[in-house]
C-alpha cells in the first residue's frame, strides 16, 4: 500500500513538473498577414503599433513566451510613449485640438493582457499541436498520481474514525519546509495567473479542445483556472471521503460543495457562454462577487434580454433576501461550507492545513478589524460605482469610480482573495481569505451572530479541555474556551464545517439549528455541579 | 490582602484560582513543579500522536495569568508548616499563605514490582512522562515492543498512542476482561474486540511478575506471573490506576513542632466543604478524599470534571460563601480507540438486586447502549452509551425528575447528540425493548420545546 502511495506521489510530481515546465516551451511569432488580421480585429488607430509589433515579432519563430511578451509589451510601450510625447508637445504649445486628437491613438489595457491576446494567436509548438497528449501528461498524470497517493489511505489510515496521527510531525502539515515550498508555488501560481497571464498561455493551449467543446471558444487563463479548480476539488474530495468516511455530515457537505463548484461555478457559466448569454455563477453572491454592480456587468446584463434581467434581479434578491434568510435558519454554513467555491477549495485542498490557523486573541482582534474593513470597502466601492453609473458622474465625494474599482480589484480581488487567501494555506490555515478578507462572510457573520437559529451546542459538563476542537478549527475560533465553560458557541466567523464536533473525543459538540431562545447560554456554573443551582435559576428569572 | 496559595496547576487548582479571581481581588499564587503553565492532562496523548502540539493543550494563552493577576511559581513544595502558615520548597525557598488549597492531583500506582524504577519504565500521567515516552519510544526502531501493565482508561490510551506510531504493544490486563470492574460484560467484550482489532496483543487475566534490565539499567523484558513467559520490550508503561499525589504532606507529618499535621488517608481527608482538619487549608481534585463517598461516588474521584467542580466550590467558600461540594448526578465519558463512550447515572458492572437491565448492540459490534432501571418502580438509574452521543442535559433532568425507563425510551430522539445526518438507531432500540419486555413504547419525534424545557 505504501509503495502504491509513494508511486502515486512520484507520478503526481512528474505531472506537476511537466505542467510547470510546459510554460517554458513553445515558440511564438507571427507572419505579417497574421499580424494584420490581429490588428484589424483589435481596431487599433495607432499608426505606430503595427510597425513596432512587426519589428518585434514578425517572422521571429524562435521566441519563447518571456522574450515574446517582453517585446510585445515594449512595442505597446513605444507606441504609447510616442503619443504621450505628442500630447506633451501639444500641451506645451497649448494646441488643444491637436492634443485631444492624440488620445484615440493610445492603447489601453494591462500590458500582459495585451501580450496574452497576441500570444494566444502567435503560439506554436508541441503543446499546441498535441493538446490531447499534453492533457494526459499534465492533468492526467496529476490526477492519477494524486489518486494513487490518496486512495491507499482507505487501508493505511486503519479503521474508520478520526485519524489525525502525525499531522504535527510532518513537514507538509506542520509548517515545515514542504509547507513553505507549497506556499511559494501557490503564490507564484497566483501572481502569474493574475498579473502575467501571457506567461501561462501554454496552459490554455492544453485546454483549448475542451473549452471549444464546452463553450465553443478557445480557453482563456480563467478557463484554465476554473478547470484546475474543479479537478483539484474533485481529487481532494476523494481524500475527504476517505478521511471522514465515518461522518455523514462531512460526506454530504463535501458532496454539496463539489456539486456547486462543478455545476454552478463551472459548467453552467460555460454553457451559458456557448448559448451567447452572459456566463453567470448563480450562487456567487455580492459582495463576494464584487464586480456584480460594475458598469460593464450592468451593461452586459441589461443588453442580454430577459436572461440578463433575470440575473440582475436574482443577484439582488440573493444578497438581500436569500442569503440572510438562509443564515437565519441554518447559519452561514449553508453558504460558506456547503455552497461557496472559496469555501469548497478550503474544505478540500485546504483541509490538510486547517490546524495552522491562528487561535490567539490577537488574531481574533485583527480578524474583526480586517474583515469588516473589507466589507465597508466593498460597499463604499459599490455605492460610488452605482452613483456614477446612474448619474454619469466620474466620482462621488472625490472618490473616482474607476480608481476605487481598480484598487479593490487589485488589492482585494487579486491579492487578498487569491495570492494571500489561497497561497498562504500551508502556513496560515485554509481559511485565510474567508476568515480575514471575505466581505460576504463578514455580512453573513453579522447575521449569524445576532439573528440566527444556528449554534454549536456544548454538551453539559463533558468537556475535558483537550483542545482538539480549537486546534482543528479552520476559522481560528478557540472553541474550547466556550466548551469548557459549558457555553454554546455562537460566533460570527463559524462556517459550520463540523470538524470540531468530529474531532471531539467526548461527544461534546453538536451543530444545531434550534430556537433562538437559549441559544447563547452564559453559564456561571457547569451542569452537574449543584452549587446553589436553584438560587442561580431564581436569580436569572 | 489575603494571600491564597494553590499547590498544583491542574484543572482543580486553576479553576479555583479563576473563580477566586472572579469573586475577589485576593492575592493568588499557583505553585507547580510540573510545568510553567496550565495544560490539559487528558490531551497529552494527542501530543504524542501528533494531533496537537503541546501548546495546544494549554487552554489559556501565556499572558492570561498576568492579566488576571494570578502569580505562578515553579517549585516543588517539600514541607507544609501549618503553624506559621509557610510552605518550604525543595530549593530552600519559603512562601507564606493565608489560605492554602492543595490540588496536587495523582501519581501513577506502582505495586512494588521488581524493576519498576528502571529506565524505560514510566506512567502516563505527567508532562515528564510524555518527554520520557519520546525518549524511550519515539518510533518502532528504538522501541521494538512496548508492554503496558494495567487495563484502565490510561492503559488503553497509552496502547492507542504507541499503536499510532506503529510500535507493537503487549497489553497486560489483570482482569478477565477489559475494565470489567466498571463496565458490564457486553461493553467490556466490545472494547476487548476493539483493542484486538487494532492489532494490539491483549493479554487478559495476567499479572506482571518482574521487569528485567539490560546491562545499562534499561528495560529489556518483562515476565508474566501466571505463565512465566518473558516478553522482550524496550518500554514498559505502568497504568494500574493512580493514587493521590500527597507524599509531601505525609513527609510534613513527621515534624511536630511545625504545627498540627494534615489528616490523610489515601488522600487528604476533607469534609463536604473541602476543608481539611486544619483551618484555612483545603484540598480539591484527585488528591482530596471525602470521609464518605457522596451519593454512590467513591471517596476519591480522579475525574476531570469533579476536579473542576471542586475548584468552583472551594472558590465560593474561600470568598465568603461557604457551600457544600455537591457533585450532582454521576456522568463521565471516554474514548476507547475509535469508540466513544458516555455514561449518565449508574450502570454497575454487576446489576444490583432491584435493578433490571436493557442491552442493545448494533450489528457493527461497535455501537451499543445499556440502560439500568429499577425493576419495581421502573425508575431510570443510568445509561452507558457506546458509539452514540447523548445529551447530558436530558439525562441530568431525567435523573433529577426520577423519570421512568419508558420515558427515556420514548424520548430517545431528544436525547440523541450525534452530528446531523447520522444514522439513528432509536427505532431499533425501542423495538428491541418492546419485544423483550412486552411493552408498547412509542418513540416520540424530537422536540425542541422539550429539549429546552429541561434547562
């Protein structure tokens, strides 16, 4: 069994190595007519860009993606620099008409994104020509290897039950060198994906056939990410199913997040795109879906006929009515650990790291400041955006709509949710984003704390303060602090994953939806100890 | 300002300190020779197994003590001088107290076995035992086999610990079946099976004769009394129960000029107010011995929650609200490898004359319940539950209200505390009871109203 396991690990690492190495292969270049077609399709008015691009890449067949990207970005820079020069010149001459004319020639967009668009057309080589084989060598080997690594646990872990043996002895799960390498890999992955998508264009070639089959178009970097996300969740869900096979709550919950990720976040939007509808993830609620009220989205929805209108109404109803109502009945778990994609990744890929979340009081203080600040940020951004959308103004109270959207997208959307939120799993636990950053979680948390039927019930005086619950709480809640006092746990951040209840050796904790009365039960004296119990009861009345 | 000194930083002493602090601004000092900070002893096993780090066993962060103005002193108390109210430490320090709480807990029993003090022989109780275990049994290369002597809760935990590191274990149990002085036959047999199915070499009905040393004074093997069999091993765990850790009190007795000595039996004798025979000296937790057991409890209870309750109680008394220690209805819990166990009320190993029993076991052989009730009045007396979690509050209420066994069975759904979506066995259980007893008990649906009424 161990042989199978380690063979699996080697196969997985080979797949991962090929996947990573594939980025460094292929050659990029265009001939003149291809370039012309591209420029026409983009409708550039600049007279310089054609020449610059031609100088840079035409009839160059041996450029790798990095050199190619650098030349393309250089070409755009040169073109924009030229017109900036003219603008400055006319500005100095106070020739306003001439100055105004120049702006149309400027080419806007992130340099790496412009480069990605050309690279997608300009790539050639083994990967592009053998997407099928490459799929098997990367995704195929990765999946096969990971499953071979995971499935033997069915026997290796022993009889069903909580088997956390060795978690704090392993370099991978106890913040050792493996964890740091995984962190570095994940962070690099997200940095590249978000900020230099042209560097991962080779990955999109691998998935082009699959994307065409699903939505009719070529794969983008987001298609790669979405597909990878689903694959990782599926494989790591197999691990969950084995590890918690004695615990039906975990089995059903894992199935639920898997379903919502694959069907709602991945398949439905792809199919909608293929039907010329706006691709929409029906479970992704604002403000987690922070660009729902951005002009481009509102424009796209209002121009998409009845389905667009439906999405618009659904998105608003989801956030304002469905989400809080469901939190009232079931706690925020219905979203955070049963439906949400971020939660889904955290509960599958992230499960091996849950014990690394910080349980200190300081961490809790930081958490409350940061997550609520993000909530305020998202709401302010949306108010500014909507005001500008309806009034046609560029700013509200001095806050420029474009600036605040860009800032939020960059800081929260990319850095916090992606690079930090997922990249830091191995060291800071699997809910970094959900605990410290997610504005939707903050909103749900406020509802859960003040108006909900959900609580984790503490079973009388059975707690022995062992600390398993706190150790394995991914949200960094010091569960034991409540349990050992006989208090129920009612916390804004609890996502109801149910692991505290699972790891408790004494049957002390149970996730329950019950009447609000008696939900928060400060107990001065624990059950079982008869110290003036009647007096106490009388005092309370 | 009165100075309260507490010897022992376990659950009893720390609970007492916390509650005294809640109720007053007295000066509080906690003395410990074991560790700097309070930790949960019951969690030591999880540190060895790699489920947790030692710091996770500490329920309070290190700043907690200073913030709450509770002083911590590390040191070993050698003599208690009751006349001048002074503690003398092994290193020569002295400490004055106005009121003294002794909460020194237990120590593992040793019954004078030859070789019981060799290197590689240890209990599984103190932090130091954990350190020793890491030294003598870090893996199955250093420790080719371990032998555990004594089949109680700590014994099976130690077996599970060593098993988690793939160290072969021989488990010597004096009784004919595991923990059969406490568990009835069905449950005890179930745990025997659980131990064996984990590949642990369980030897029932055998005693340790001696532990043999190699040339370096380290454990080499043990000999079984009954068969004379020699079992080579590198580590021996002595887990034949615990007894009060009060040697220093007994040592203090010898010097009469230091004041009246504290009365001891197996533990420190206390009355229902947890007061010793010397005024201003109290004893709580595992080291305290009641003159007579309360209700049907034993005079000495080495249980986590009773330590905590005694701490809560003594804090009241010390802060001017003198009250009796009233532990309420018996309950307890444990986990035997993968099988969780809870008990509420009394289910003796052997039924008493007026008692009737009902036993239900699931076909998986890992789940059962055992109910004890009065043959004549049908009053519910207690329940053992294995592999099913039950609600403490429910049974506490049943016992207080003296409900019948029929009431309990009707309301089993209210009592269940398993995680959501778990398969419930209540129908099976009630059907079996009806069949065996010719009754017609109907299971009621779970009701929140009833569950909350009990509180």
